């Protein structure tokens, strides 16, 4: 690996570390007034970081970050006003209190958003409403807590400064030292956040952003991760707010205003969405812009300029400064996805597959039956699943066939939990799973492969498999082991470092199947797995499905009659949401009624 | 409680709900037909109000200033669509951010051009007596205006060629393209119509809400919430939501305080979103 | 840039070390020249410039010219703290004139207290600000409301309805209206506190009709709330119910409302442009010569004018612009012949004793003065806040918290 490649890989560590050292050197030198103002840029950078965690990584545009920031600020300051005079050091009181309160507020809001499974637009608007509601409530909110006095729109003053020394007569830091302290705090939080986001937690948060449905189909409780991530971003924002309180010595409801809320996404966009360090760069750039424009004729138009900047950013600089630079740099490096082009056709070795499946049975127990009893699903006047009763057992693959609109996919979605049935039950082994959330069904042994390949395009092939394996094993090393086995079975070892999005359509299908196998499923549901595959690939798939059926229960929804024939299994024909005929393929092929509905002939239509 | 007081409360709450609906319809049309949330909607309202005000001050009768305001906002809307919205099609949150920036730009420009003090045009001095109570007539007139706007938009969408094209391009985009509907042209017109409706709202509400650069903020927050709670069936959904939320908040304010009325609005909004995460009309079968 | 930094560092060094060694006397100003509050801010800043100009034209203070360092807070609170710190850390000012809203005052008060620099706040407000560095030249709520309520109960009758914004100015004013109504034999028959974002006044107007008051004390803020006055008039209630206000006119609302709605409204303020005395005639002449006569002069502008002159008189008396000496001099009962009559800085409370005028709106967007209450003391502040006896007070007194 060249120096440039190495540096690129660790850019998020090396450059911020350099910037911190440089900033600390400057902190001692610069004009105290500039140091004072620059401290606020660092604090805004932290606030931006909190948004980047939830938006850039988590995928939710939260307009509630200033709410957590303000709440953390108020709460942290109240604690600091009461406790800091006795001990000196104000940071040990304000920062943890602010972070805790910010996290709590975010968790409460996040619970409503994620557990109601709100749409993205609804989530964003609700977070915005939360901010505006706080703005209007705090105008009149008055409360005395010990020495601290929250005075409605008059705000809260007498907040102690940034005090590091201990003891009753410790003095607040001067502007330069306070600047240095803020830099150190921000640096610690940035490096911690980066570590968190590069670890398992961050990996899963990334997966949720890329494809929340697939993440849940791997058995992750998506809501829990989203909630935790949101609470963490609330903690960051709350801590930033507490630091802001100490810096300004004064807080007021305007912290919840629209103007404040507007700035946060601007910081993140200027720096680069999802880069974490970009938020600081954005805050620095915007802060410096409005500082050097100053007051007067031009400076008075700061808001106008910021509004324009936001429009231009969205239109022309989607990736921000860091994203743009990163793209330029990457072009000069060798392409890690090059290996994707060298991949050969996939050949599944049934013996290897058999061994893997036996191992899986050792870990996850014997195959389970899946059944539905009078399952019923209705959309307005359309009934895609009409009292279907079926039992699926291991041994031979089951195929569901039928003309377009027969209700095959709807039936499968009802089993998976994407559709909630209005009547009847769905069982998995001995469990009634009719009302179980998707991830719970997966944990009980259901493995699902949807029609389109669902892979995490930004992750490498190896990471895709690892994420799937980790969902079951909850053990880093074991997940590594399982993923390696599946990778070699698929023959994609040469492509392990390639981004999944660089693979061909067929290869993505195989990778998706590999991810399902990582889960060691006891029941496998495949929705049109052969769609878009070459003849050769279809043959491999058929052999895979047959081997799979020897060890687990397999249900395939399929259009391709030829493929269904090669499976040599049990076939169910669905028509207008109901079971129309059952048997093996040859019998059904000879059945006139089945041909009628396939060809649209009138008698049975 | 006396009957005449109750009647008064009901009547004025209906007028409050109508005012909210008037301010919301343009937003609902753009969201429903383009899937775009225009955060600068309030500023289009403001532009409409200032246009009507300026024209009235120049001597044009107030009633004639309303179509002028509509024309001006439609033109600005078309330009905005061409320069910004057009390039962000299908990127909901980017559109929101860009129009947010736009709203700030418009606001600041209004401060620059008009300053912060501008004479109002006064409210027409007629009132209606209900028992011992007396109500200003003009706000009550808004009930009729809201109804007329709803009917107009409904007819525009169902009876006009443009409306059919617009609905076709949102419901089956490739089919619409295949039969030769230029969706970019339709979108430009839709956005422009939405802005024109905002301009109409600003102008027609001018006697009630004096023109100020910040007037947009006061209105649009509730308008956004109305549209989002309404969900995909924007027109009917918004009408029902505006009636329920706006009317409910106003009734609450009549018996308690305006602050409680506001809290009512926000709490019910959150509750509805909890119960209907994709909006109340997510499972309705009608489409408009 | 480097040169700029160096000079400012020298300035800071000079300010921090010597603070009093001034070649010329620098004062600071932070007002909202842009943004939603600039209807007040521009006039406040204009008044400051005019006052300094007139002082400099007369030879300055102690023979030194006065220099103004002016900042635009853009109607944003964060800008106030930023520029207040700038003026202290970098500019080395010897007095500060700033602020309009109560929150802006509360945001920067601690900064000047720490730096021990006299800070003049010049706007009508809810009252109760108290520390040794703060001097208030606007009228406080109790100061304005006492004469207003007394006058209105006599004029209209005893039944009072209060319509106030739901934040400090509104709730504290409501407290005083209750107290003064009772003292004058009136009674409060209803109160309605409105959120700042309210644009729909129908519920309030119903509640007013239900309570059948003789007059309404309306304390609307912001341009949106002039909607209340329009709707009140349009409902035809103005003939049977009086409307009085202690802040109507302070932002030239009489220009915004239509003549139908504005005629007959009663306002009480420390200053109206129509005040008839030689000092005001001279002031108005100077003002129109420089700024024209497009918009009427608001009371906040005169409050700033008075603040600068009171400060200048204190510097003369102290014989130095040194902040500590000036504060001491300001506590000696300085009087000034102001456009709104003779005013006196109360030594204990740091508030201004001044005339309160009651005026009636006419049908030409103007006022006529109907009664003058002379030399009204800031009673509440004098009672609560005695900085001569306890100079270390740093409080914001509110009547509820007693």
C-alpha cells in the first residue's frame, strides 16, 4: 500500500489530530477576542457533529438538534450554577449533566419517532415541531432551582465561566485558555465518536441508513439502534449546549429559534455530510465568514448570504468541502473495486454447502416447520391473501406459483411480517409469530431473500457477510469465521475488499443469498431468486436450493416454470389470493384448470 | 354557557380553520402533486401580501390587487422551479433545505426592500351581530373564500387538461412520459400554481394579517404540520386536518388561553403522527 | 490582516492595563440596525449619533471629542453578547449604550458588570433591573402604568380587561395593572395572555365581549399584533369599550394601523413627538434636519438621547471618563433638560424620574397629548433597589417573586 493510500485510509485520524495540535499552538498566540469568538466555533462544530451522527450516519435529518442543545445547556447550567461555586471546576458538573439531559430528551423524542415507525418526512417535521414547541414554551417558563433562576424570555444569567481549577476561589479561564479547553473537549469527543462509528455499532447504523429493511431482515432490532444513535447525538448536542452556557454565561429561549436551527445543517453540509470532522470545518468556515464580514453594510446581510450559501451547497456541492476533496484524492489512488471485474462465474460446491449447513444446524438447532392458518390480508377492496392455510416442512423445496397478481408475494410478505394480516395465524416451529416484528422472526430462524438483490452497496463484500453473521453470533471472531466460509463457498475471496455496489447484478444476488446463509436460517423464503440470472447461474441456484431443502425448510416464490421444474419439489398454485391447486409440477402441468388461469382462458378466471 | 357565545365561538373557530386552510392549500398542492415540501411557502405568502399592499398604495383598488399578487407569485414560483426545484427532483430533503435557504433569502430581501414598518390597509369595517356578541365580518368571509379555493383546485385537477396531466405524471410517471406528457413542464406549472395559491392567500388575508417580512413564519409552521399530518391524499386530507386542528385550537383558545390553544395544536399533531406515522390519509382509497 | 490583529492586540493591551489612559473618549453602541427589530434600533442609533454630534459640536466632554464604536446586532441575541465582549476586550470603551428587548439587556448586563463599565439601557421595559453598572433611561412598566390606569378608570369606568403577551413584559405589566386598578377603585374583570406567534384574535375578542369591560389594556408587541386593533375595531367594539396601552406607539404602530382602528386609542409613554417645550422643539428640529421627517420619533430614541447627555453630564462632574468615577458621579442625582421635560437620574435605583404623557390617537396616524403627569418616580425600583446602600446587588426584581 502506498503512503498516499495509507494516509487516505487514516485521514479521519491524522488530519484532525494535526488540526488539534495546530489549534492548540495558535490558542496561546492569538488575540484574546478572536480566541473568545473562535471558542464558539468549536462549540458549534460539536453541535454539527451531533447532527452528522444522526443524519450523515443514521440517515434521519433531525431539525431537533438545537432543542437538545438548548435543553442540555439549560440543565447543565442550572447544575453548574448550584454546584460549581463550592468545588471550583464547572466542567465536571455542566458537561455530564448537559449530556445526560440531551440524551434523555432525544431518547424520548426518538422513542416516538422510531417505535411508531414514522416516515422520514414525518420524523423530520416532528423534530422541527419539538424545537419550535420548546421555543414557545420557554418564553414563559420561569423556575428557580436553588441559586439558578430561569426567567422566561429574560433567560438565565450568572452561569459560571469555564473553570478548570478546583476549590472555592478558582477563577474562570481567560479567553485563550478557554479556547484551548474547548478544543481539547471537542477533540476527545470527536475521536470517541469516530471510534464508535467505525466499530460494530457504527457499522450497523450505517447499514440502517443504506437499507433499513435489509438490516431488520438480518435480525437487528433497527428501532433500538436508531434510538441509541439518536440518544447519543442528543448527548453530544446537550454537552455542546452546556459548554455554550459556560462560554456565554447566559442562556435564553432564542437558542431554540429557527435561525439557530438553520445553522446546524449548514455546518454539516459545508464540511461534508457523514464525514464527522466536516462539521467542525463547516462551523469554522461559517463562523469565520460572519466574523470577518463583521457588522456594517455587508455584515448586516449575513443571514442573506447564509441562505444563499445553503441553496448553492445543496445544488452544487453535495459532498461538502471534505467530501469533494476526498473524491479528488480517491481518483489518484488505485481503484479498490477493480477486482470486481475479474470475478468468475459462481460455482457452488454442494459438499462444502452441506458442511456449512450441518455446522449451522449444530449452532441453531434442527430445521423448523412454517405454517399459516386461514391467513387473511386485505387492501381496501383487494384481497391478496384469502384464508390461506399451508404447512411447509424440510425435505423438499416448496414453490409458490401463479399468474401476476395471484398473491404469491403478498403471501410471502405476510409470512415475513412486512404485511400485518387482518386474520388468521402464522407459525414458525412452535411459536405463533403472527404479530411478531420482522427482526424477531429472523431471530427465531427465518431467512428472507427478496426479489431485488439487497446488499449494502457502500460496504465491502466481506463486511456485508460479516454484518449478517454478527447478527446471529454476536461475537466478532465467530462472525469472521462464518463469513469467511460463506465467502469461499461463493468463490468471491478475490472480491472480498470490493464494494458490494461494484458487483454485477448476478453477483449481488449471490452475495445476498450468502448473507441469508450467514444467518443459519431454519426456514428460508426466496422471492423470485432466479430473476435476472443467466442460465448457468439458474442451474447453480437450483442445485443450491435443493441442497438447502435437505437441511432446512425452503419456500420459493417463482415465475419461471422451468426453474420450478428443476427443483423437483412440492408446488402450490395461488389464484386470486387463494390456494388453487397443489401437487408436483408434472401433475399440475397436465391440469387444464391451471393452464386456464395461466393463459387467462375464461373458464376459471 | 349562553347560546350566543357558543355560536360565536363556533363561527369564529370555523373562520380560524378556514384561514389556516387558505394558507395551506398551495403547499398541499405542491406536496401532493410533486412530493416536494416547499419550506419557502410562507415567504410566497409574504410576497403576495406585499405585492397587494404595494399595488393598493399605488391606487389600484384592493380587489384588483389580488390577481396581480397571484400573477407575481406565479412568475417567481416558475423561476424558482426552473433554477432550483427542477434540479433536485426526487431528493425530498435536499429540496427542503434549498427552499429553507430560499425562505431566509426572501425574508431578508423583504427587510431590505420594505423595512420593518409598512402601513396596513385596514380591515373592512363591517360586523355581524350574534345575540349580544359582535364579530368582525371580514374574517368570517374567509370561510367562503376557503370553500371557493377548495372547489377551484378540485376542478383544476379533475376537469382541466393540465390537472389530468399533472395527476398522471405523479401517479404513473413513465406512462405519462410515454404518451408525451412532459413532466418537467407540468412540474413547473404545478409549483407555479402552488406559489400562486400562496400569493392569493397572502393578498386575501392582508386585512387580517398585516404584511411584515416575518409573517410567513407565523403561518407556515401550522401549514406544514397540517400537510404532513394529512398525508398522501393532500387536498381532502388537508381540508379535514385544517378543520380539526385549526378549529380545535381556536375553540380551545376561546375557553382557555391562546397558549393552551397552541399546545393543543402541537400535542394533537404529535398524537396523530404517532397513530398514523405516514399521515391520516395513508390508507385512503381516493387520490385527491 | 496581520496588521489589523497587531493593532487590535495593542488596543486590548492598552485597555486591559490602563483602561483610563484615553486620548479620546470612546463609547460603545449596540443596536438592531437590521432584522425584525430595526424599527427601534435604527432610531436608537440615530439618536446616539445625534447626541454625540451635538456634544462634540459644543466642544466635547472635558474638552475631548467623543468617539462612537457602533455595532449592528441584527436583531439576534447572540450578536449582543459577541459585540459586548468585543467592545470590552478589544475596543476599550468607557460607557456602553445598547439594547432594546429585555433579553438583550439581560444577556449583556453581566459582561459590563464584570468589566465595571457603565451600561445605559434605553427602552421602556417591565422594570426591576438592578446592579451598580446598569442605568435605565426608559420608563418602567409601573412608572407608565400607574398614571395610565388612574386616568383610564376615571375616564371610562372601573371594569378593566387585560390583553397582554405571554412573556415577562406582559405578565409583569398585568401585575401592575391589577395593583393600580385596585388602588383607583377599579377591578380587573378578565385577563388574556397571548403567545407571541398569535395571529388569530377572534377568541380574545369574544372573551372581551363576554367580560363586558369598560376598557381594555392592550399591550400588543410586534407588527402582527396590530391585527388585534384592526379586528377589534372591525367588530365595532371601539365605540363601547376603550382601548389603552403603555406600549402602543413605541414602535410607531400608529403608522401601521388604519386610521379607523387607530383613532381614539389611548397610549402612555415617556415621550411623544407632540410634546410642547423648547427642548423638544430644538431636538425635533435637529432630528428632521439630519434624518428627515418621514417617520415620527419614538420614545426609545429620546431615551438614548437622554442617556448620552446624562452620561456626559456625569463625566463633566467627575472630571474624568474613568468608568468608576463616572458611576459615582451618576449616583449624585444628575438632572437634564430633556425633550420630554426635565429628567433626574435616581441615585439609588439608577432609573430615570421623568414625565409620563397620555395621548390619544387621531385619524391621521398621529397623536394628541391629553394629559401630562409630571416628574413620575420609578416607585417600585426605588423601593426594591437601593444601590447606594447595597452596591453589590445584581438582581432582576419581579413583583411576583416577592
